[in-house]
């Protein structure tokens, strides 16, 4: 899970993700489906709120939490006090979306997708980041 507090920027504006206390290495020989859960609920992807004893999910939960982190970095607030609401509200209806700089909208639109099957992979999202150089 990616949270704003896990992102570090150095003096050259290089970004790093740190604090891997809950990180899992997924061998390439197994499917990208996980069963364990941890982290802060405000960054949980909607599929983690399914009321089943053992919910399986993919690494796309990290894409969701990255989207929430970018949202928070831009607006200096998390989108909801009760994060379970995100399972029912499309990104276009989130609080204050209209004041997010337009160059970030494609990235957020494709990372904050309720259905994980429709959520972009990291390689797809990289093409949507604003070019700041």
C-alpha cells in the first residue's frame, strides 16, 4: 500500500517510496493474487471492503492507494473520512475533483477505478503522468 507519508522527495526532485513494513515479494511463478490484508483503511482499494472471509485481490490495490496518495498530495486532504464510501462513488463525484489540475485528471481517473479489472496497471499510468521536465 502506498501512502503520502511513504513518499520521499530528494533535493533533485526524485521520488522514492519507503517504509516497506507490509511489503510482500510476489514470485513470478504464482498468480498475482493475494489474500492477506493490512495498512490504513483510508488508502484501501474497494475490493478490500468486500464482506467475505477471504477476499483475494491483485497488486492493483497499490494502484488505488497511489491514486489516493496523489489526490491527497494535490488537495492536502484525504477524499473521505469513511473510506468505505469509495466502493460506491466514482472518482468523478469525489470531493473537490473540479479543482484538481487538469493534467492529473487522467492519472487519477484511471487509478481510482472501483472495479480493479478496469483499473490501469503501473506501466499504463506512467504514460499519463504530466511531463514536468
